C-alpha cells in the first residue's frame, strides 16, 4: 500500500512537468529521489509501479479530482497569479487505444461513424487537422477531444472538459465558459479563439454576457 495523498501528488507532478505517461512518471521518481520524497514516498522502499498509478486513477471519482483542480486555481487567483482578464480557448484530440486507430489492422468499416468500438464504447469518430510544411492534412480518429480555456497572460489552464471526438468545438464554447464563470467569476476583457468559434451566437455571448466588445479597428470575423 502507498499513501493516497502521495499518489495524488505524484500525478500532479506528472502534469506539472509534462511527463507524457504514467510509465515516465514511475521512471522519473526512481531517478529523482528528492522529488519522490516531496511526494511523500519512502525512498528506502520500492516506489509505486505503473499499475499502482493506474489503479489509483481508475478507483478515484473524477469529480473529486476536479474539485482539487478547481481549488488549486482558486489558490492561484487569490495569490494574484491568475486574473482571467484575457482568455483563449482551444481543443486537442485524444485518440483512444482501440484497434480502429491502428491502420495496420484489418477493420471492416473502420470509419463508419455509427460504429461502436469494442475497446472503448464511449469513443467517437473525430477529425484531426495537422500541418506539414504549411500543407493542411486531415485524418480521422476514434477517441475524444479535450476542450481547454487558458489564461492568456500566464498561459495556465483555468478550465477543461473532455467530450467524445464527434462533439464540435463551437458547441462547447458557451457551456464551457458558463461552467468556468460559475466557479471563478472572471472579469473577462477579451477572448481569443480559432475561426471555428466564429459564429453569431458565440460573438453575441462574449459581447453581451461578458461585456467584451472587440477593438474598434478589429476584424469581427477574426475575433
């Protein structure tokens, strides 16, 4: 057994340092005893394995983890590190670990949007856009999208929510901002976003709900 608080601190450390996987976290703590001690582990005994971290996340209610995240942001707001005056929103694809995403496997009707993946029944078909040498490339994947609002001044996330990949970015804008404002009541002065969020309903929401009109000389189609 390992202290639950220590496992939680290790997960937070993983996210703060940008470690890509739980395996990398396990290796990092073994190679950095001081970090392991700060997390509360006894370095004279074996440290947690990948399976321990996976079990911890699996058995924890996501609502409890979200409460911790929100409290950490409240702490940063009270310290004056996050003001929330200038925000940006975007999303990123999260491919699921299913055979439909492995192009080397033989899957019938791989990109049929009505398909239910046995490996992850909640995953849905989405579009991923990448740029290679200024060339736009579009591909399909099964999984999710993580929608994130960032404090543009400090470049720190203030809200996030993950939805199936077939949920469009523009659909999530207003619900995400409503949830964020319920928790933090930021004095929003400007919002930066990609053209995919450029719709009359979103513009009206920003201008009326948050009293954040675009600059007089700005192109409305780009705000």
